[in-house]
C-alpha cells in the first residue's frame, strides 16, 4: 500500500505491468518499468498494488473477497467499521485545488 509497490518495482516485478502507488511516487514507479495508473487498487495476475493509505484498506478487502467471498469481505469491513466519508473531496491530485497542492508542495506547517 502507499509506496509499497516500489518494493515490488525495485527488483523488476512490475516491469511491463500496470500498477499504482501514491501520486508522489509515480516517477519512481515508472522508473522501474511499470505503467502507472491512477486507480486505487490494481490487480495484475498475482500482483496487487494500491495507492495511498486508505486504498490499502480497499486492497485488503478486495483480496479478502477473492480469497474467500464477498460476504466475508463485507463482514471484515463491518468489523473494522470502514465506512469512508471524508469531510473534504481533496483526496487525489485530480480533485484537490491548486492552492491545496501548492500548500503541500511548500510543506504543511
């Protein structure tokens, strides 16, 4: 999750595959030969990558459904009370305003 896909990319496991990572690490991911996609969770055969921290939870639930079934994955979701309702809609570069991106680039104080 987050930049964990870089651990798969460094030894070449993502070469030629679509993968995702935190938007701040796209250049590094692509330098390892992966084709970046802005999806939250990407399945490529037996390899799965996720973008950002909360998408790691999405990935875990998707894996749980594949390993067991949807009902089990939904039970896990209920058990951890994962019901995302962010107070703002700025969770990706495509949604964040330029002023938010500028603040982040300067470093939040």
